């Protein structure tokens, strides 16, 4: 039981660290989709970006 809990904790820790690295350290250009400048505001620029 203790062994499986340790594995679960390490998996959750790895996912959390991976998310933080992706969110804050890697450039956004790596994850940009090919849609160009498509925004969810519609046709006018509402200033929400």
C-alpha cells in the first residue's frame, strides 16, 4: 500500500511540475496553433487580451 501511494504522489508531482514548466517557462510559440490571430471576441477588439 505504501509503495503504490509513493508512485501516485510522484506521478502527481511530475504532472504538476510539467504543467508549471509549460505554463511559465516555455515560449508560447511552441504551442501556437495554425489558426493565426483567431480570437474569441468577435470582429471588434474588446480589449480583453
